[in-house]
C-alpha cells in the first residue's frame, strides 16, 4: 500500500496538506509559476522558430491550439479588443497545465520533495481554492474595467441603478446586479476547484488500494480524467469570454 506506515486517514491528510509559510501556500505558488513559465517559454520558442513552409510538430501543435481558441473567441466575443484572444489562450493553456498535474502519480513528486526535506507538496494548483479565486477575480476586475470603459462611468451607473425595474426601484436593481456580478467569479472559482479537488481525492483513494488494483482503476480514472481536465479548462475559458463579451455590450 502506498501509504506505508501511515494510516489511511493520515495518508489522505498528508496529501491534502499544503506547504505553507505566513499564510501563503508555497507549493501552489511554485507549481503555478513554473507551469506558467513553461507555457510562455514553449510558445515563445515555437513562435521564434516558426516558418511559412511545412510546419514542424511543435509548430503544428501550437497552431492547432491557437486556431481553436481564436475560433471560440470569434464565435463568442462580440466586442473589439486585442486582449481577449491572448487572454483566452493563456487561461486555457495555463489552467490545462495545472489540471494536468493531477495525472502524475500521487506519491511521485511528494517523494522527491521529501528527499529535499520538504514535508508537504500538493502539485495540483487548481485544487487550491485560493488559486481558482485569484484567477476568477482577475477576470472579474477585467469585467468591471470594460463595463466602465465601454459604457462610461455614468452609463455603467445608470445600468446598475435603473435596470431591469426602472429608476424608482434602484435599490432592488442594485441588489440584483450585485448578485449577478458576484456569481460570476464564484461560479468560475468553485466549479474549477470542485472538479479538480474531487479528482485529486479520488487518485489519493486509489493509491490506498492494493497494488494490483491501483493500475487498473488508476488507468481507467486517468483516461476519464483527461476529459475532465480538458473540459474544465475549456469551460473556464469560455465563461471568461462570455462574461467579457457581456461587459462590452453597450446595452
């Protein structure tokens, strides 16, 4: 059993514990930053090596991802902004890489960390609610920014107080609008966190099983989980595009 001398409860608790310092989850920060740098360096390297002739494997792979994201933006976003497509590409690629860490064997990286005297290491950054809320709040701030930029401060204030029930019921309008706007980062953060936390927990529970059943169940769940991590990356990207498109709508 992968838990060694630990009980099942201790084993689960150990793998769900963050490496913290001064209320910061250092493992989440480290993993997310490293994966973000890998994304940037890889795409930058491919862009510099790109040719107009027959593309290589890496260039073809990157072009497929860029074309896919660009098509989603064209179909969904109805405003004009040079930021949205690169933002959507960054969200999809970065979230997918962080989700993909869930497919690494549960004990592998924590075992290497223990050799470096690191007591705890959670490698799935998107299973940390702090990170998913940080991503969703970034999108929320952009929504607020574009609402004011496109509609003007007075236009945004008028929409906030006068829709949908008219100016005489402005307190109700404001309450409804606050609920609507607050639900956006909540839905983004909690959906991604819930799915990845559940996936991480299932892998931990599978690691507690006898070795002969770990391979079978682990392989089946990993194949299914590939669909989940891809779908969650896509949903986070699409909701961000939809919310930003709504912010660009002048009416």
